[in-house]
C-alpha cells in the first residue's frame, strides 16, 4: 500500500487546514489509521487515530476539540481537519496505516507510512 498525504501549508495562528491521506495499491478498509507529527527538534508524536469503520476516534490531549479525524472508506482516504491552529502545531504530519482494526498511539503499531506534509503556523 502507498499512502499519499496532502493539504499542508502555511497559515496564521487561529487558521485551519485539512489534511488528506489517500491510500493506493493493496489497500484494505479494515485497518485503523492514524496521524502523527514531528515538530522541529522533537520526537514524532501521535496526533489522532480512527478505527476501521470510523466509529472510534481518539486524540492526543493537545489537539482535542481542535482537530477531527475522519475517513471515507469508499475513497480509501483519511482526513485530519485542523482548526484553531497554533505555532505549536507546526510540524511535518504523517499518516499511517494501523496493523489492526483499531488505532494505537505507538508508532510500531503501524506498518505503512506516508511521506509527510508540512504544516507551518505563524503567530
């Protein structure tokens, strides 16, 4: 499977972006999906995850109430709607396919990764 992330860009604080992650190749709609990010000089961190059918989602504490993960199984695409962005959200964002049907916070629970899309938030 190949994952292609898109939608990154530069915005001012308080703005919004919508990231998309399109899967191609040997796709499966039975896998959980996740978004991670790596800020400059920091470790990669989990951002949001969604179960195979979209029925379960969870987020890292810092983005709760601001970010929303969703998926369109027919289009093999996962989205991350990001609102009320702050400079602390500046990072390269990666989508990833979970090994199981439900997402996890640990990166080693994912077996395919997109190339990343850069989000820059200015104050």
